[in-house]
C-alpha cells in the first residue's frame, strides 16, 4: 500500500491558497484605488500677501485636485492674465486696494466667462455677494471660513455650474442660429412663392374677365376663374404662414399711418368676391357717410379683414349672406363681419382662436384652412392696441368685430 506525503500536500495547498489571496487582494486594491487628482489651472487675484499664502496653502491641501497656481496682485495684472491664459478657476478678492473685484470679473467675461469665477471676501453682508453674482461669479466664499473641505466643495460645485452654463449658452447660440435660418427661410419663401404667384393671379384674372376682349370659349374663362380662386387661396395661406412664424408682428412698433377703413374693406372684399360668387353668397357693405380713418399698418389690417371674410365664406353655406359694417363708436373705430353660417359654441370659439386650431366642417362646406386665420387676426389687433370680439351661436352664424382706438 502506497503512503501519502501529507506534508507535501499541505504545503502545496497552502502555497496555492496564498497565491490566490494575493491575486484577490491586488484586484481589490485596483478596484478601490483612489482616483488621481485632476489638474486644475487656478488664478488667485489677491493684493494681500498673507491672504494669498493662506489661499495657496488651502489649494495645495485639496484631495481631488492638483492645482497649478498663478497670482495677480491687482486689476491690471488680472486683466493681462485674462488675455494670456485660459484658467479653469479664478478666485477673486472683492477688495483690491481702493477698487472692487468687479473689473476683474468683467475682464474674464462675466456671465460669458469660460473660467469658473469664485468670489473671496472677508466682508459681511449679502450686498457684496449679490453684486458679484450679478456680475458673473458662480460661487462666493467667506475667507474667515476657508478650509480645504469648503474650498474643494466650492470648486466642484463651481466647475459643475460653469459646465451647465456653457452648455446653456451653446444651446442658446444654436437656437439663435436656427431662428435666424428660419427667418431667412420665410423671407425667401415669401419672395420666391409670391413673385410667380402674382403673375399667375394677374394672367388668370385677365383671362377669367376677358379683359383683352378676345374670342375665348366660356370654358377657358371658367378654368381661369378656378386658377384665380386657387391662387388667391394659396396667397392667403402664404401670408398667414409668414405672419405666424416670422418676426413681422413682433417687431411692429406703434408708428402707424392713417388709413381709410373703407378702402381696406373694398380691397379685401374684391379679393374674396370670387369665392363668395362661387357659393352664391351675397356680401352687403354698410358704410357710414364720412370716411373712417384709423392709425394702422394698412397691409396688416387688410390681411386681418381678408382672414375674417375668408372664414365667413368658408363657414357659410351656399346662398348665404355676409354683412360688413364699420364706423366710429365712442372712443373706438369698429368693423364687424357677420355671416349666416353654421356658427360656433364657446368651446369651438376657443379652438378657432388657437394657432392651427380648426373646427370640423360639414362635408358640404368646401374649403379647408390652416387654422391660422383668427389667431393672426388676434395678433394683428393686439399689435395695434386693439381687440377682436367674437359672438357666435350654433346655427345662427358668427359676428367678429374689430375694435381700434379712434384717431385723434
């Protein structure tokens, strides 16, 4: 019977166990090793030698950061440093001789600074902090409470805040560029679409009315009338889209010119007459004896009237009626467009006043819209210091009244 050397077995087992423990210990240490301190370029703007030494000593005691420390003793040195070096952190003493640290904050760009700006102050009171925060610092530290733990926490918070601010500025710049691109698009669209469309409308009108007195088949004139009708509808859509998305209304000032409300009614009615005739809708205009002059941007006010008349025609069945009244009433000039259409309840009125809000039309009412008509009217009236009042009831038609301050 063979004998077994238990001693050699025990030694082998012991050796294997020890080597296994060593491997596990190395792995544990690798996983739980402290991260190396991050390099940080710091500028300390401090005119007092003792305060600078205290701040420098505190910086060198940080656990998470390994700072490279520069010093500026006054505002001029700080301004030179701002031009020459990109710093991660700038610690700014609020009292620099007879001056404050605000010029230093401004030298680094204030709110737009790439470096995280931190205020150091030994003066009590919240006013100093408010001034510094408004100028662009992201954190304030009381010198009397300065410690490695406080400073490290403040640096970490300031760097995080500064990163968020940079991302926010980047997003704002991108949004501004996108908005500028959008404005260029709408300006280009307005020109590129309207120019050929005006020619189409002009020729279609000549043919439909046979203005040249040519021997044209009635069928040709009918086709031209349909082209004119579609072109006018497209022109209305283009104008509303441009007005709803562009900055024309936002940039509108109160420097308006006098315009005859009767002339604008005539222009709008003439443009929509074709649509009304196709549905055999009668348009009645009740005008006062004297001209009604209002202060406005004539092209925009005419567009508001076109939108009202267009809606009235769309929502009025065949053989219906549209009544237009305008004049002066007390301190206001008014214009009302009343139709004999399907009317709206209060919920539908609120929907119609929202951008792209469209009421479902019965199948026998033809033209669909973009849902921009009434919202554009509201914006135009608001820009003119006026208002639009809507009165409606299902089955009894709708009356929209525009109110403007009377010209003095």
